[in-house]
């Protein structure tokens, strides 16, 4: 690691006064994309993200008055990392250009490179002149939504603002780096009993799952609700399982292997359905097949819980959405985001309209929802879902796992932290909760299931 004075001070846990007076580096190490590579995957069947993800030095941007500079100890890989690195469905460099055209400090974001990553946990090393609630030395997590606090709609719900952006995806200077620039309105205090990589795994997927299921803007789960969760062993799904269970609901997880089924049971999932075992191993190819697969899944659910789901949690998209609409009970809700298998959803409207169902679109989370999710972690009511970690230098390999759906839970990325397990400042709470509780998906705990 190329070490400047400030980085060295952060790594030895120097006091805030020392961090404040040390000079900022002119550049820093970051995972980034290059504008010159945007066309590289045209006509290529396997858009391998290891080819487009670069790790190297990039210039450190100037700090706006409402921003902070965070020394990133850890980050994580999200599916938007894959979208960015494959330049699909559109190149994020287009988003950076549009953002820059709004002028002012936003102009910095239009660069020949984009530092990506929408999760981070670390130490504040600088605050802008307009920052009031945060100080150098604070340990923080970073929420994803970049909002305009002068837009009136933002004060109702930040996600409804016309200029809302996903940090590290639709903006530059993201979290897969040694340093990141974020607005003060993105910050949440780090739970002191969690490690850097555990904390960094929570904001994007955890906050998204919270908004989808718990928030008044989402499905608003209640005690006794049966919730069908597609991809229950993945990042979003693993958070969803715990939120449903903690909220008094009955999670029904769908996975594609017995290995993943066992991991989901570790999270407290009451019912786990291996879709391969009931013949839902691929996306339906016709409306008739969609109906047949939905009925097959419905029978499997009723055989174990006796009822149809109140809520279906669908982030898979094209391959599952038609089934989700049918499987939800009369008056039930399908809550959706993401669509990792495709955005063009089709469904039989008779099952929707005649049975009075609802579809709720959900995107990201506002700061209040992100803070509520992190509060559940601070209280020890939820467990992190990190399965393994990679160093920043190997971020391409980490992203490739997510691209090929070969992961469980969240894949952590160590940035300035040189090993897993650092950052715990409340060891007593960690000891009380126990490593078995805090590391349910860690692959070193389940060697027989690894692979």
C-alpha cells in the first residue's frame, strides 16, 4: 500500500486533532472504470467485470461545504457494481455527464474515470465548512442516497426528489476506495460492536430491504405476515429474512441449492423452498408455464404454512415477477426493486386485478430508513450477512462472484483495513451476542458447505 501521512495516522487510530492537521493526499487508490472502455463489451457474450474494473491511483477531489472526506476501512460489492462495470443497461458515464451539467460542485463528477461502490464504513478525516453534526474522527457508515436538501419533496421523502442519485453508481467518488467524498446527509453512526466489513455490508442492501418491507413506503409487514422471499441467500434476501423474522412475520425463503437452504436456515428462516426440487429451475417460457410454476410454488408454500403469502419480496425481476403476482394471496402485495434478471416484467393481469393485489415499487432508502435499519443492528436485533471478504486489489474477483450469482449474503471488500475483524470498539456487546450470532453466513464457519 502506498502510504501517505494521513493514511498512516488513520491506520494507527490517531486522535482527531492529528487527523485534522495532517495534509490530504493528492491522489488515492480506488476501484474505478475508464470512459475509454465503455464500448469494450459490445458484441461480447461474457461481459467479465474483471476486464473493466481497474484498481489504481486517482486524483482526490476538492471537498464541497456540505461534504465529508471518509477514510474507507471497508466496502462491499452490490449488483450495481456489476451494472456499472458492464456499462449496462446504460453507461454510468452518461449519468455523470448529466449530473455535471447541473453546475457548481457537481461539475467535479464528470471525469475520464469513475470511482464506483455504494457501500462504505470508515473514519471521517475532513468536514466541509457547512457540516454541523459530524466531526473528524467519527466512525461512520455511508448511506447510498444523494439528495438535494433544498428540494421541498426531499423533506417528505428523499427518494422522491427529482435529483436523487445513487452514490457510487450515478455519482463519482464511490466507496470501493481508500477515500470517499460523501454528503453529510448520507452519514450514519457505525454500530460499535461490528467490524468495518460487517458495517459496510449493511447500508445499500439492508436499507433497501427495510424500505421494501418495514417502511410505510413499502409493504409494511405486521406480525403473522407470510412473506415469500426470492433469492433468500443473497444480499437483499438475507436482510429480508431477518427483518421479517424480527418483525413477527413468517419468512419463506426461495433458494436454488441445499447448501444455500442450510445457510438461510441459519438466519432463522422458518420455511425454505429449493426451487430446483419443485421444478422452478429456470424462467418460464410462456404464460401457461408461468401459471403452472406459480401453482406448483403455491402448493409447496401451503403444504408448509397452510396459507398463501401476504407479501412477495421480488428483486429478481423478469424471471420471477409473473409467478410472484399469481402466488400472492387475494389482497396481497408484491414489492419489487432491482430486477437482476431483466426489467421487462410480464404478468397475467387477471390474477392481479380480480384478486385486488398491490404492486409496490421501491428504490433505495431515505436517510431515516437507513438510520432505522442501522439502529436494529446497534440494538443487536439483526446479524451481519458477510460471507467472505476480499482485498481491494481483488475487487474484480469479488464482483465476478456477484455477477455469476456464486455468492451468498454480502461480499465484503477490505479497503484501508488490512485484515477482517477490525473496527470493534464495544467488545463487551460483541461477546454478549457471540460470534455464532454475528457471523451466520461466514464461510469459515461452514467448511462443509463452502464452494
